């Protein structure tokens, strides 16, 4: 999706403080915005938290039901660099097209993963025959060594799914509970969707070297005795071995984690890089219509253009 992101200076601490023998949680508030004609809640990046492992961007889109003819999400051609776009579809259907010639409809329970690397452009459009949309849109920052990798697109229609105490767990990326997702990664990550069919309390094993966050998507989730409503991100930090969470029937949440990148990551508009000079060069090439980002076939509409870069080189 196309987004305007300014490079903030949020907390970089990876360790939540211990108070009275209990490790606290950081509460990260969402910001309401609109992307492609739909309402979204943006959690990352924010002034409170920038990264969770390689996860550098998180939008919760919907749930929404489009009303009226011609309504729906429509995001015109826009570029990306230095990242992977990661779409987890919960309800509705969206058509992805990109400058590699990829054309793929994503349906509920599936992941679309686009590796931008040195540069790619794409579009996203709701299918008009389906008025629903509910999704999580994330970005993963590519490590410095892989920032110029060749662009590619991958679609994952089948992911590991299992049930535990009335909760359906879907492994979106990485390894968890002895299961491995097929999703392409360039740094150690995990992504887990938890959908409570009935009220349940789960105790999840975590990796000590990972930092983690939990985002309730629907309903209120209680983490170690502290309640978090939908669209309030709970940052857990690193150094934890387990996490206890309670979900009422019908609740849904995302668990995200990964090893800290330990590298400078610069985010501006739809670009991710490891220096402001990289970002500025990418923006110049997109504005000039250079070959780096190609074009998206069969899309009728104008390319999206960025605002002026707010810093001097």
C-alpha cells in the first residue's frame, strides 16, 4: 500500500523495564489514517516504537464493508526499495499487480510477499464483487547485505495451521512450536495469527534473543494480566522465555517477533534504506520515471508521487 511515513526518533530500547519483579509491557498507540480509500490503524513506525526485529511497518486495515457501486480499495502504481511487503488477508480479496508482471488475487488465510530489493512498483485493488476487507499490511526491512537483492513476488496459499485450547494458530512466517512456515525471509523472524474460537488462555514459548510484540486485531486480549484493546500494540521487548495471553471468544491477535537488526534503517514514503542518500536516490529515479522501478501492466491510472524529501543531504 502507498503510505507517507516520516522518519521519527522513537524509543530504541529492546528491554522493557522490570518493576517489582515483573517485566513491564510498552503500550504503543495506533494512528488513524486512510489508504486507498479505506480506514487503517497504523502501529509501526511510531514515536514510541520503530522496529520489532525486521518488522518496520504495520497497518491494520478494516474490518470494513464497502457500500455503493465502485467502492473499495484502489492503490495506484507506487515504488518500494529495501523491504518486503507482507500482506496477511483475513477477509475479502485483493488483486496485486507489479512491474515484474505478477498478477495475483489474495484470499483469506493467504500471504502475499513482495521482495522489493533494489526496486519494484505495484498496485493493489479490491475485487468489486467482494465488499469486505480485513487485512494486516506489514513491511520487513531487508538487512544491509540484502538491500539490493533482485525483486521477486511470492504467494503463499497454504500455511501451517493448528489448534490449541480453542484457538486456531496460523504460522505466517518463521518457526514456532516445531512448525516451519514456507515464507521467504532474510533475517530471523516469526509471525503468528491467533484466532479464538472460544475463550482460552495460552502460554506461548518465546525465543530469548527475539524481541516481540502483540497486536489485538479483534476483541480485547489480556497479556500477563494487562488488557489491550484492538489496535493497541503491546511491545514485549526481548529476554522473555514465555508469554501468557488470554483471549475471549471471537478475539484475534498477531504475535510478531525477530532478532534485532542492529542496523540503521531509514524510512521515507514507500522507501526503506540504510542511509538518507539511498532514499533520496530512489525518489529521484521514481520521479524521473527511470527503468529501476519499471511499470505495472494493465493498470489505468496515474502513478503516485512522493512529497518533497524533508532533509538536506
